[in-house]
């Protein structure tokens, strides 16, 4: 039986799978995309950039095509590294076999992904993570470039009485070299990352600019700045504590992002569905809840969805 299963061996999931396997953990990979799965089966996973590591295919306990193949021997911990849009489908399948002692870690970008997991699985089993690394992917070679990593990463349980689950996850990741802490107020971290993503991800996806280019172009940055200020207003109206001086910190952080190509740019380039609903879309929803207008975030959502539709039908 694998101790750990990583569902979704894209760039984000590959970092988790490779790091844990290299540390001696028994790791099963589940990846529905045949080219990605075959590349890993042939050459393993190679990480370059901020994290250098090569893990051969034989170091993984198993490489599966779907989560159903985990039913015979469910893992102790399942890292859910699929896109947020795939959570309902994947978790409904996991719910068919998940034992009560299995921990499911929501390892995505976006707001409220853990709540979608808890729609299919008991909330007691769910742990939410905030991941602080940026990655890009050569799917055909199983190669991941880690553009940056800003540890510690963070996890927190959904149900307060289950804090021990989050601590175990953090301890095992840290022991493997992926430094992670169990947080007391993860909501603030979730919103911090979502606000940063809201300001630049969609903008980069729509313009083709990387983050460094977007922050240096005065027209692009003016729009990013408006999205940023609007998103901060929504968070504060919903009593999400971001800390004093958050705006200045966010500006400095984004200007230091470097030439990273964010996930929404990569998804649109590849004609894939994005996570816009869980980033700018959630800010729009929370804005309506608090009575805060969100015209800039609404525009980002509309433009990205129009772009997705065009790419699907071209």
C-alpha cells in the first residue's frame, strides 16, 4: 500500500510526488493525461530551477490512470493536485473508496477549494494547503521548472478537532524537504495568494506577457493595480484580515515575481480551461455578498471565459 497518492501529476503535483518519493516515502501517482503519464513512466520526474531533483519511474509505488485504481489499497494521505475545476468529479470518485482515516489535502490555487472537496468527502478528512512555489511544465518529458519557491508552505484542517491531521501532513512534507507549517489562520493566506493571482494571472493569460513584463508595462500594470485594489476592498468588506501595509507589500511582491509564466497563461496557451472561477470569480462573488462593486474582476472573468470559448471552438 502506498503511504501517499498524488492525484494530478502536472507541474504542481509532480513537485509533491517527486519530493516525497526522493525522501523514501511510498508514493502512487494518478494522472489521467496519457502523454504525461507515459512520460513519467518512461523517465520519471525531473525538477529544475529553484528545486533540483530527478526521481526515476521505479521510485514510485505505482503510476495509475485514474483514482479508481487506488480503491484496492487506499493511501494514508491523498494530495489532490488537479485543477480546481476538476475537484467535484475526482472527489466523487474518491468518496467511493476513501476510508475514514484517509486524509485528503486540497493542494490548489483559489478560494474555497476545500469546501468543494467537502461536498463529496467528510469535512473531518479534509486539509487545505497554500502552496508557495511557481512552476512550468514540459509534459512530454516529465520535466518541471520551479521558477520560485518561498517556504514555508501552509496547511490547516477544516474541522478544528482534526488539527492532528494537518500537523502530520506538515511534518511529513517538511521531513521530505518541502518545508510546511500547520497554520492557525489559513484563510488569510488563501486570500493573500488569491489576490496576488487575481491581479496578474488573468492579465498575463490575456496578453501573453510574463509577470515581469506585466509589472514593467505601464498599461498592464495600471490594470493589475486596479484589480489589486478592488480585491483588497472585497477582502476587507468580508472581514478577511490581510494585515496593515498589505497593499504596499503586494506591489513589492509582484514586482519581484520575475519572468514567471503563470498557470492561467499556460492554460490558455494550451487551450485548457482555467481556474478563473476560483480566483477572480470568487472575488466577484464575495464582492456581491458584501455589496462591493467589482467591475475590474468581472471584466477579467468575462474576457478569460470568452477566450476559453474561442479556443475550444476554433
